C-alpha cells in the first residue's frame, strides 16, 4: 500500500470522526457548511460506483463504506436531526455550491483517462473534491467564530 494514500485516508477519516464527534456529543453543527458536506457526499457517491463490482481489498471496501456512510450521515444529521438541524446557520452558509458541480462535470468529460461512465464519474469526483472545501472556508471567513473541533476538522480535511 502507498504510504501517501494511507496518510490521506487516515487524515480524512480523523476529520470525519472529529466532525461526527462534534455533532453527536454537542448536538450542534454550528460552523459547519452543509453545502460542503453535500459536495463530499456527491464526491464519494460518484467515486465509489464500483463498490460492489470491483473488489480490491478488504481495506479498500471498508474505507469506501466508511466514507460513504459518514458523508451521508453527516448530511442527514444536519438536515433532519431535530436538535442538530436547529444549530445550522443557513443564512451564513450562502456559497452557491451547485456552480462548482457543472464545471467539474464538464472538465471530467473533457479530461479523463478512458471515456466510460465509471471513469468519467471517478474523474468528476476528483475535480469536485478539490473544490468541495470552498463553501466551508467561505462560511468560516464569514462567521469568524471557529470552535476547536471545527478548526481541527478543517485542518485535518485540508
């Protein structure tokens, strides 16, 4: 296994665990951008289309399931949990995240390794992941109130 991939997987995993810890224990998603979380859910949903058809290793499959499950559970918490959703400040989280999706999709259609559906979606996920943090950074810049767990989350995600 590539040490850089392992390090990237672990820092991303720790960032998600820090965020889930914050949401679960404090029952708050203050300072977290729902739009960034939705973009990450799209990233992992499009990247791991092969989860049940292409088995590489148990590690790979487990990490795919963790990233998919955690991304969608964070979005669920922020949208539907009766206590957590009240702490989400949609007035501050105003980045138009949907404008990031179309350019990434167009770029994936134009620049990819092999023009197949799975390959284009995988390439799209790479491009989208590169810009998915932007709504979170804009939210932090607007609120200027970064608690410890949110700061750790953004640091580990970066």
